[in-house]
C-alpha cells in the first residue's frame, strides 16, 4: 500500500519551521501537522492538573488521554480554547521539559502518524524525520543562528502585543536548544538523508521556494 507523501521539517526553536511548513502545505494543498503544539498541549494540561514535569507515568497517562480538537484554525483542550495559551514562552519551556519523558513521546506517536492523509502531509517538529516519519519523501533540517532566531521570536511577540526582552529570549532559546539536542529520547538531530536549510539570511518566501524546489526534485 502506498502511503501519502510526507515532507518532514525539523529544526530548533524559532528557526521558522511553523511558518515555512504551513506555507508549503498550503501551496501543495497538503495537510499540516504542528507536532510542537501537541507537546505544548500536554505541558498546559499538566500544569492545570498540577502534575510535576518529572512525573513520567502521570504525564504519559495524561498525554494518552488528551482531549484535543482542531477547529477553524483554533485549538481546544477539553472544551477550552487554548490557541494563545499554549504559545507563551513559559509554556514552551515547560513543553521542552515534559518532551524529555519517553512516556509522553510514546503516547503521541499514533496521534502524529494519524495526520498522514491524502494527498500528503507537511509535518514540523524535532523528530519528524528521525522517528515519526522515517520514510518521509523529503527531510529538511531548517536552522538559523541563535541571534537571528531570538530576533525573530522578539519581533513575533512584539507584533502580538506581548512584551519581551531580547536577552531573556536568547537565554531561553539556548536553554531549550541544549535540552532538545541532548535528551536521550528522540533528540533534535540531523536525520539520515536530511537536507540542511540555513535561513539566517533567507526571507520566508525564499525558504518556502527552496523546500518546494527540493520536493519537486524528489518527485521528478
Ligand atoms: O516554528 P518555529 O518556532 O521554528 O518558528 P516560527 O514561529 O515559524 O517562526 C518564528 C518567526 O520567524 C516568525 O515570526 C516568522 O515570520 C519569522 N521568520 C523569518 O523572519 N524569516 C524566515 N526565513 C522564517 C521565519
Ligand atoms: O515553536 P518552537 O520551535 O519554539 O517550539 P515547538 O515546536 O512549539 O515545540 C515546543 C517544545 O516541544 C520544543 O522545545 C521541544 O522540546 C518539544 N517538541 C519535541 O520534543 N518534539 C517535537 N516533535 C516537537 C516539539
């Protein structure tokens, strides 16, 4: 059986994965999976339930039974709209903590793979190419310098009216990079066969076009 094609886009925080992946999906008419949102949802739910970030068994059970839905561009946890709440820097840091737990990662595998539907999927995260979709048609490792990424995150927050300090963002980002790359369970790595896209000096359009060109050449 031929499974629908997948474009896997992994990379560190604020490298532009979400922006580039969703635009590539739009251009190709593919589905889009923001896998980080799932870790962010488990992080938020665990905070609400008062579960410690080191309590692997309880976090795994929570992730297994997560009541989530995606409707009209919004994300719901239980019945509550949490689209904005999951995006805070504090919840991002909590997400990177709970994402070190193998119980949480294991609980989310099936859900992530269920997004692979016709005509195809663009998936972004840390382990899309290495663990979740090792047979992806195209594997992209999207990156940019830490300072370019901190600057992007800063502009993104200011545009949303959220106050932020560039130095704090750079520190959070380096902390998150270190944890995501050094953890034992599914660390952020350059997967076998992945192509590196360095975007420090690329516009969003240029990054999107490069991914589309690479995809055309894999399917040519
Ligand atoms: O998903 P991830 O954390 O990797 O990053 P993102 O939220 O997609 O992108 C972070 C910010 O960088 C967004 O505001 C993008 O518009 C911006 N960006 C950019 O300025 N240049 C790029 N080549 C890619 C993203
Ligand atoms: O937007 P940003 O790149 O900062 O983060 P995200 O993609 O929303 O993911 C939040 C956190 O979830 C990351 O710091 C990772 O620790 C974790 N994550 C993961 O471990 N595996 C994934 N496939 C996606 C996210």
